[in-house]
C-alpha cells in the first residue's frame, strides 16, 4: 500500500536511487494497478496506465517538495493518468444521481449485476461492484481497498466531501439491496 | 422503499461508521427503532460492509516492475540544486517584473483606462523618460516605434517569464493545474452544449 512508503525511501528516490525506486514500485504497484484497473476496467489498459503513471512519477520526483503526502501525490498521478484516458469520468464524478437512477441500479433485471451474484458473498459483492458505474467503483476502491478517509478521497478527486459520501452511500445501498437475492448468506 | 421517507443513505453511513452511539446519528437510530424495513436493510448493509472490507486487490502483472525499472534506468535524473531562491523562481519573476516596468514606462498618462489614476501614475507613465535613457546609448526612436518595439519586447519577456513559471511548477502543482484545466474545459464544453441545445 502506498501509505507504507517511508519519507526516507522517497528521499532516496528523489536522489535518483533506482534501487529505492524499485523498492517503492514493489510496495505500491498493486495499489497503483488496482486503481487503474478499477477505473479503466481492462488489465492491458491498466498496465499501460500504471507504467505511464510511474514514469510521470519518476520524472516529477526531483521536484517533489513533500507539500502533500507522497501517497496522495502518487494516487493523484495515477488518477490523472487514468482520467486522461476516460475524460468523461471527470464530469460524471461531480454528479450525484437522483434516487430514480438508483432504483435502476437496484433492480437491473437479468443484466450482469444480477447474473454476477452466483458464488460466495464476497465474490458476489465484488462482481456486483464491478458492474456498478465507474465513479462508484472508484470511490469504493479508494475507501475500502486503499483505506483512504472521506476527506482524502475528496482532496484527491477535488470533490466536496458531501459528494464523496453521497457516492459511497448510494453504492452501499445499491449493493445491500442485492443481498436478499443471495439466500443463506448469513 | 422510498429514500424520501426512509433515511437509507444515512443508515448506510451509520453502518459504515461502525454504528457509533453519537448524537449525529440520533435520528437514524430513532427511525430504525420504529421501522422494520430499515432494520432489514441495515442487516443487509452490515453484510455488504464486511464483504467490501475484504475485497481482493487486483494484483499487478509480474511484467510491470521490470518494464518500468528498465525504462527508468535509461533516463538520467538531474538532482535539484539547493539555493536560497531557486533560479526557476527568480528568473521568471524578474522577467515578469521587468516587463511590467517596461509597460508602465511605455503607457502614456492619457491612456483612457488610466486617466483616473493620472495623478498617481503621471510621473511614471512617460515614454520620454525611456526615450531619453535610450538616447544616452545613441539609440533614436520615434514615439510610435518606441511604443511598438517596447510593447513587443515587454510581451515577449513577460510571456517567457510566465511560461517559465508554469514549467517550473512542482509535480503536485502541475497535477492540480492539470485537474483544474480539465475541469474548466469540461465545464466550458458542458456550457456550450447547453447553449446550443437551447
């Protein structure tokens, strides 16, 4: 996880130490790839985006002045790299859907969301998450997998905290409403 | 279940916050004590929460690290030299200040925009001062040539300083600027679209 990168390691990277950069890469690569994959939805695209993000990071490292946490900067670089490939997502993130639209998430009929709910609970929830809109996937990934706080996500996505909470709560409710379909989960 | 009657999103947040016994969620707890449908939803939210907290991270391919390290090893990184004020700051700042000074010297005090400020700016806004200074270097310009050449020089100098300042932004500032630019472009596109659609 990116938060495990120590300031000493960042300093060594800034000094051009490629071994340190390799260490940093091995610590963060799964987080970086995971975010890219959740946004882009394709392993190959995610691999390209992660590679591009690391190169941007390497080029920017000498000028990194620790004004923000390294992990926040890393996530921002990755997200901007991904958002440049999914330009429409940036505007979608600002929009908090009405309850009517959420109803359509709740009752998708025989579409992939419901079809996905066929194995173990965790796996089923995960499949359901993959079927959600990108913006919901992104906030879920940042909150539950990268363990960022509401305010950190808000800062990262340059959104009001209220919007971040609204996206997360809508996703939670949409997913929870699918549970009755999974008999015997308790 | 209507979100307008049942506080489903507040319940989702309450469950995610580990159901704290704080006044913030007092109304939520009160509603839950009276609403069976919401208690059922809460039970579902608890299961969802547990499942979400154990979601597996999609692992990067084994090839990612060697690829990046191999590209990086071919690139040299210039170490930043420490100084009291980096040249990337003072050179652009000096050029913008010089350009502003030049424009101030070139603008005649009769300029309509500046007329109200004439009393304050009159001693500064005199191209003659600049011209007399140039004459001492045996350079003779007519008033119009001086204004044209001087304005162009000021614009080039100021523009170069501004561009240099942008190029010297830190990665964090660059990322924020990128973000801002994208948002402005998106808003502009959205606005144009709304205007066209009537």
